[in-house]
C-alpha cells in the first residue's frame, strides 16, 4: 500500500513528538543518523532528525537537514517541510 506524502510527513511529525518523550537527544540523533547512513534518501528520517534538532534548539542544523530534504524530494511529490521550517525559525 502506498502512503501519501502528506501522511508520511504527518507520521514523521507524530513519531518525532512521541520519540521526544522516549529518549535523550543523543539517542534520537543516533537513531535518525543510523537510518540515514542506511538510506540517505529516507525523507521521514531526515525530517525526524530536523525535528530533533529543533527540539534541542539547533535551528541551523535543522534548516540544513530540511534543505537536503527539499533537494531529495521529487517534483510533484507533495512533500512540504514548510511547517517544520517555520518551527525552526521561531
């Protein structure tokens, strides 16, 4: 079953929120980084990493991850990281 791009971003957002209560900042960074070493094109993991950076106040790193995610997103995919980017800029 194919998931819509919007549902993938929503799932990543929800998992990031849940994970924030279930691990230290370093554990989350390690988990997302490991996923990205296995699959650098994993946009859900990249979004989760950006969210983890935001929650720790590392907005520059979050924006860097979101720029990479934008470059990796296929045209017309419907993926939009604007809300996460806005959180980073707050």
